C-alpha cells in the first residue's frame, strides 16, 4: 500500500508540475528558433478578404457603444467589413443603443432575440446570415485597436492557417481584488498560445474575446455547449488546419476584480471544458504528436489539477499513517498549511493590507475549486447555456 501511495503522490505532483512549470519551460525553449507565419497579406493588398464579425450580447449597455466604435475605427477596408450583433433578449438599453448606431454604421446588422437562447445559439444564428470567407468572433467588453482586424486577417493568405487568435491585454488592475493575478495569468496564457502556434501550429484554444476563423473550417458549437470558442478552436485543429496566435492583433479587456464573479465564470467554463474534452477526445492520441502533446500539457492536465491535488493529499495521508519518513510529513504539512494561507489573505484584506504573494495563492486554490465545481456540474449534466455578463471594472466604478 505504501508503494502504491508513493507512486500516486509523486506522479500527481509530476503532472501538476508539468502543466504549470515544465511544459511552459519546454515550450519556450522550442519556440526560440521558430518564427510566426510569414505568408501574409500586405496592409494595402486588394486581395484582403471580406470579414464578418459575430457578436452575441446580453445587457451590455455600459460597453456596447465603445465596442462598436472600436470595430469601425479601423484600418481595415470598411467596404469589406460587416458586423452582425445578436442580442439575447437584453432587458437594459442595449437594443436601443445598437439600433441607434446601426443608422450611423451601414455595415452593422442587428438581430434581437425575443427569448434567451444562450451564446452558442446566438452565434450559430448569426453565422448562418454571414457570408464572408473570414469570420471574427468577439465579446462586447473587448475593444479593438485600429489595426486589430488587419493583424488577425493577414495570416489567411496562407491556406494552411485556419484560425488566428488575438492578443488581449488588460490595461489596469486593482490591489484590493484578484485582477492583478488574473492579468498575470492571462499574459502568460497569451505567450503560451503564441509559442504553441509557432512550434506546432496548434494554439490550444483562442481567447473567446477575439479570434478570426476561416469559414471553410468553421464549425459552430452545439447549442448545449457552454464554451463555444474552445469548440470552434479544436474543430479547426481536428480538420487539419493550423491555429496560431498573433501578438500584434492587440485588443483590450477589463478583467474582473471580484473573486466571486471570477469563480462563477471559471466554474461555468470548467463545465464547458469537460464537454469539449469528450467531444475532441480523438485529439488526445497519440500523446507524442504535437497537437496532442500540447492539448494534454496545456489544458487537460490543468483541468485535472484539482483531482490531482486531492489524490496527492489522500496518498500523503496514507503514507504518514503508515509511518513514512519526515519528507512525507513535511509534504503533508505543506499541503494542509498552504491552503490555510487563504484565511490569512482574507483577514489581511479586511484590514486593508494586500499581499501579492498571498493573493496568488488565493487565486490558484479558488480557481481550482471552480474547476472542481465545474467538473461536478458536467457530471450532473449541463442544464442551460444562458449567461450573465461578468461584473468588471466598468460596472463597478
């Protein structure tokens, strides 16, 4: 029993270390001698393709006007650009704002839905109306730079490229909440996605807030799926196309500063991740293939980290009870003691004291708890795909 427990403990620790530390280090090493796709359209090329932008919204009156204006204030030819907005039965002033701006921008098409449909359903309906060879999917709170669209679309001159992800930056954070930790996490994710693209042509999941996809390999997510952007990304790879991240395709998003809001969002995404894991299980084998190795290393092991942490703790308890040496006692102390630092972080926060290190510990364990909750919801069965916008800075000012 001690041998089995030791194997479970060290293997679980190795897998967690691989997804969070070893894989990023290996990827950085492999990417040093590789370059991004060079077969691109010039900014003034007459062959730049037409682009249809798909945007599903629900109660986004605080950001929708800025979003629309950021799209049409672009270096991309306006005569090749159409924005399709679907409002999922918004109950605030979103619809009125979009209708007013539609009179100002001829390239804007608006479709209000009378009943809640869920984001995948809205996007699928808009996709059926769109006709351009390139689709750009985005979120209401992600604002484009003037050349964002060009930087995304330029890569489609290469017929092997099926998807291009945007580089979403988070311009501000507050010490009081977790926005600083979320900002650091997203910046690291951007780099990993870029490196996966240059090494294997296999970015594992574009950020849903901004990405472009070739219509020829665009597969809308089933209406029952919670995370439609990941489904679309993995379908591109399953079709044999390349998926890359373009760091010059800059856009801006405000991140959530409230732990409960981010926990709710992560738990919802987690349930959707496991839906996608089942749908794209064929991409997991053989594990030494570039796409499969990146999928296992970047995503699957990270989704399984909460279960691995529980296995580590249970195995360590067995070893200590069976009389294992001081090393296992020390490991058990760490596994119990480090999570207790969440209580210290909470107590200090109430006094107005904010420790960046403690907040990273809070962020790590909270997000893994959200992953675990999402896994449980997946096992019980997803009941609805309707969503509420995450409260971010513009709603809290």
